C-alpha cells in the first residue's frame, strides 16, 4: 500500500481482523433476527460500515488502519441475514428467489466499483470515503423503502423459529468446503495471475475488477435454483468453481487468466446466492438466521483455508495449492446430493404462492421491476 502506513504483513492482520468481526457480526445478527429485530441489525451495519470506512480513509498509523478494517469488516455480517429476512417477508413468493439473488449479486458490482474508485486520485482514501457514503445511503434507502408487511406464507410477523440443528449440518459442510477451497484464489489469485499471464500492475488490477463485474451474473442464482433445483445448481457451480481455481496457474496469457477470473467471479456469487436457498430449505421459518449462519461458515472456511495455504505454500507450491483448492471445491458437487430433494411446497406456502400471483399490493410493481421481472413458479 502506498504512503507506507501498513506493510504487507500488517495487511494480512487487517484481513484477519475483518474476518473475525464479520463472523461475530453474523452471529449477533442471527440473534437479533431471531427476535425480529432486523432494523437493529441494519443499523449496526450502517454504524460499522460507515464508521469503519471513515477510520480507514483518515488513517495515518497502522493501528488506526487495522482498527478501521476490523470495524468495517462487521458491516456485511450485519447486512446479509437482515436483507434476506426482509426480502422473504416483503417480496411476492413467485419472485422472491430472484430478488434474493439480485440483492446478493450486489457484492460483485461492489468489487468492480471499488476497483474503479481506487484508480481515482487519492487511491484507497477515495475508495474508503466513497464506501462510507454508500454505506449510509444504501442502508437508509433500504430502511425507507421497506414495507412493514408480511407475506401470507411467512410463519410469524416478527421473530423467526429456527429448525433442527441437524437440518443445517450438511449446508454448513457445503459452505465451509466452498470457503476453504476458494480461499487460495482470494489469497493468491491476483499474484498468481500476474506471474502466469505476465500481467503488469494495471492489468492485474483490471483482472481483479473483472472478477467483481462478472459476479453480477450471480443474480441468476434464484432462477437457476427454481428451474434446475438447488442440488443440481450447486453441483454444477462447484465443478465450474473448482475448474476456475485449478486452472488459474496454467493461464499463460491474459485471455485465459481473464476467463478463469470471470468464471470464478460469476460462479462464486452464484454459489453465495444458492447458499440463501440452502438456508431456506434447511430452516424455512428462520431463513434470515440460517443465511447469517451459512454466510459465517463460508468466511470461517476462507479463514481456515487461508491459514492452511500459507503453511503449505512452501511444501507443494502455488500450482499445488490451486489444484488442491479446486479439487476440494469440486467435492461439493457430490456432497450436495446427500441433501433431501424438495419435491413440493408445503400446502400453506403453495396456497399463499397462488394468492400472491393474483393479488396486487401497493409496491409490488416496483419490487418486480427491481427483481428483473415476474419469473416463474
């Protein structure tokens, strides 16, 4: 990083701090959502996101920078489950999976926007200042536009009712495996692309931004799950994600490196969208809490994978690390078939789904437009 405020090793500590606070925020958000306090979770997102980014933007010492990173890291943990919780209650049943996927795909657009902002005058300080402003505007906008209604097929007006812990065991294993296997790409992907494809600094930055831009394709995850089923969608996504990870060290030119990066970015966000579907099927009456838990386990897998990758780098080399990471990610393609098939909707959800298709409520047209259309059952 320029200005010499933090070293490379201190940046690793910043990443670790953000990871720890993200997981803690997911856990706290799950508790708040279990009590129906989704607004409190989003307000915590606003405070940590804007406050942490402003601290980062104004940092003049390493300790201030590390503190800002830890605070800002919690924001996504407070946001993920709360947004899923609210969309479940506000969106007509026949477009809700698509709406969840569109909201989740915003992370890809965020990475692409961050890449563009860091190239402006001021560099990373401009980036974090803009991020603080966007955190405030996005949370306040979401709170202002959210309707305090509850869809007929949601079980309660407020609190959630978690299901059996055993029902969440396999989804936790799947998300941990995805996080662990993909961690090598997030940790060493940019430097590996630079070496394999002989990219200069500017080209490698654009490569990283392309990963985020491709993540917008993740908006399709809801439609994929509805059309092909969660198990098939997760299985194919795991194979593609594993192939993109294992293939990066062999990308000898910019086109190949860009292809691996774009496939990785798109499929990773699709898998995160499918994670919401895993939470829905495991805990249908506590989807927000389930989503928070599963997103936390992705982060735990990434943290563990990053640590193991660092230990094994000198033992098996960078190509070996990417090969192992790709193989572990691809294991999810088989493991997901241990999930029970969801052959039909519960009767009360099926009836509510039919009603929602034939009854218009104020704001439904806006929600449909934002979600990209009406979709199919």
